[in-house]
C-alpha cells in the first residue's frame, strides 16, 4: 500500500535555527492585530450589539439606493444595507428601537410594508436585545479564556508545565491574530466566529500535541543530541502528517467558503486563517519556545539551550 506523503521522508528543514525570524514575524502579527483591534475595533454582529436584522431576497438585482431610501424614510434610527453574497440578496440592519419587544416587531412590520413588492422572500428576521447582546459578549470572552485555561492544564498534566506555556503562547498568538484579521477586513464578528475561534484552538493544540509527543519521545531516545537538533528532527518527522492534515482540512473549508453562502462566510474565513496560522505556530513558535525554558530530559534539568545556540 502506497501512503500519501506530501513531504519527503528525508526532509531536514532547520526550523529552530530560523526561530528569530519566526519570533519577529509573530511579534509583528500580534502587535499589529492588537493595534487594529484598539484602533478599529470589531464589526460586531447582531448577536452582540442588539438590534434588528433582516435578510431579504429581491425580484432581480437589488437597487440598494432605492431600498435604503425607503427604509431611511421610516425614521427608525441608524440603518445599514449591504449586498449579501448575491446581487438579489440584501442584509438590512436597524438599531434597536426604544421600547420592548413590541417596538421591535412594529419596526419590522413597518420595514416590510415600505419594501412591499420589491421583496420576494424574507429569509431571516433576528431580534436581539442589548442585555442579551452584552451577556453573549461576556459569555464568548469567558468561553475563549476557559478553553485556553483548560488546554494549559491538559498540556501541563500530560507533559510538563514548560510545554503548557509554549502551547498557550501559540494559542494566544492564533486567537489574537484571528481577531486582528477580522478588524482589518471589518468582517462580521458573531457567535459563529466565536465557535470558529474555539475550533481553531482545538485544531492548533491537536497539532501541537502531536509534535510535542515526538519531542518527548526523542528526548528519551537521543539524550546526547543537542536540543535544537532534536527539535528540528521532531518537527521534520511529523511534518508530513501536519501538512497532509492541514491541506485536507483546507480543501473542505474552501468548498464551504465557495458554496456555503454568506451566513457561514465569517466562520469559514476564520477557520481557513486558523488552520494556516495554527500550523505555523505549532511548528515555528511552540517548539522553539522550549529552548528558553528548563525542560527535563532523562530525569535531569537541561539548561536553556538557546543560550548555547545563540552563539
């Protein structure tokens, strides 16, 4: 039986020797992402902001200007209209109206009346209150923090705390850069995006654990090999598996991006980025960071090898 191998078995890429380039790139990505988030913020969806959202289908290509003029004439406050994937599909967003649920329903009724025959189908109507939106924001943040904390504990108990630190740094790197991507392109950040971020964390840590397992195995097998060489060997030995897994996952995500529609577009974009950045961080960030920590090999402490390799 012939196994699919995208990477030759004798591959010997010196990842660890190029760690300073990777660390500089990661620092740039993280700082840029934080800067984008602080300056531009996130394009929060209706899940978090609260308000009214309608997805409509028109008879032909939508006349956005005409639709906006009709809805704005209702004096319902801030109104946003945008083409949603296809020329005849439009997403309408309205700020939350003063009053309870009855006020929101009245606003929806007014919009439907003023649009009249221009709309052939109302695909979605969502109403979210500000309290619920704030609670969802808090819950989303806590979910991400709890997931990263649980992963830290898992890696700590399975390996050692040094491996846990490396894994969490890589995970935080992946999450922050994903948020930066959404800020840069003003992509809608909603509950499905949070699900994507949590999925990215799970995928990335799975990839990292595979490499860490090989590192631990080789540390027991090659006790006299220098840590940079040992880490390079471990990464290269698992590289074929990493590349195969990433490429096959990306193929599925590309299909979802192309044919899944706008409803899951944010989810697929986050996942596609997450697969790429998660693979990168597992190889070029999580393992090289172990050089700067006191890891155990053969029951004895090993001094940070980075001090020896720096020269």
